[in-house]
């Protein structure tokens, strides 16, 4: 599978962006889809997760970010509102992928998309 993340860019504080992650290639199914981010000099952190049993968010983005999914298109989205300078980071998509009916899930990372929040 290839995970293509897009939608990053430069936005002013208080603004909004919508990130998209599309899974393409040959695979059997996708379990959870997740967004992580990594700011310069910091560790990669979980931003949001969407799975069959619901969604989960990092404390710093709760109430501002919303993760959603279009299973028909094998896509996940991250709607980011009220962006703050601390949200500046490279955002990565992570999906748990099965390549066969009886196979285990494999963790797959996409390339990052840069989000810069600055006036």
C-alpha cells in the first residue's frame, strides 16, 4: 500500500486546514487510520485515530481537530480548526493494513505533509 498525504500549507493562527490521506495499491483491508505529527526537535506524537470502535484525539487538539474517513475511497481526513503556532509540524498518516484475509495487520506510514501556522 502507498499512503499519500496532502493538504498541508501555510495558515495564519486561527485558520483552518484539511489534510487528506489516500491509500492506494494492493491490499485486503485497512484497520485503523491515524494522524501523527512531528515538530522540529520533538518526538512524533499521535494526533488522531479513527477505527471501527470510534475516534481518539491527542489532548492538545481535542475540540479543534476532527478525523473522518471515507471507506469507499480508502481515505482519511483531518479537519484542523483554530490552528495555533504550536500545531506547526510535519503531519504523517499511519494505517494498519492487511494484505490477505488471514494475515495480521501491518503498520504502514505515509510521507509527511508540512503544516505551518504563522502570521
